[in-house]
């Protein structure tokens, strides 16, 4: 069954007329939207790096914060969105700056739960860069919590994945968290 046909069936199920003026093109728009918001399935994150790993002697923290993202909750297919903050301590290799937001985009544009997405980003960076440490903190607002179920419109979720120096060294972890704490609620 095509997405367009499924959307028409959903419209009929809820009591709408898919032939109504405002809904006529909705199935096609929904199909296009699903292709866009799940495009992460079509992308190999290794290809995103595209040779942008540079060998350099640098062993201080690299932090990219406030990486905006959106995703779809795999349980209800409702959006969740927020910001991802990433840090790593190089071990002879650094990654081109634009690649971190692109990596977040790959993993967020899949049906997800925030916990898995956080771990997937950390796992990927740890594998590709072999850094002294990697840290990922994600803060997101989930429409499945705000719109249905408990209906808590002010609730945000924080997840983290700390590896290497960020997990073992409280000072390193604290430094990273202080860099990003201005944005955490």
C-alpha cells in the first residue's frame, strides 16, 4: 500500500472526505513529508563524513552545541524536537565542523526514541574518530507527551551519553556541562 492510499484510508477512518478541497492534495503532501522526515534511512552516516577527518595534534575539547533537530517518535509517530550538544576530545583526528550537525540529522531523521538517538550519535563518533572521549546531551520537547496521554506541555526530556574521558573524569564532564548549561532548563 502506498503512503497516499494509507492517508486516504486514515482520512476516511476519522470521518473526513479525502476529496474535500482542503484535503485533496493532503495524501501527496504527507507522502512527501514522510520521505523528508525519514530520509535518515537513506543515508549512511559514514558517507556524511566524506573525507572530512583531519589528522592534527590537538587534545582539547571540541564542542558543538545547540544543533537543532527534529524527529518522529517511533511509538506514536508524533514529532519531537530540540537541541543536541556534542563534545569530543581528539586523539589525533578532528572532524570538519559541518559534519556534526549532519550526523545528528541522519540519526534524527528516522523513527526514533531520544535515548537511542543519543547513543547512536555517541557510538558513531566514538567508532569513527576513536577520541579520548565523546559526550552527547540532547534536550527535546515531545508532542506525544504534550498532545496525548499525560498532556504535559511544559515537559522536556534530557538524555546523555558519556564515553571515555567524559565518563571517567568528573572535571572533564563538568567542563562540558558548564559549556552547554546555559541552554538547559
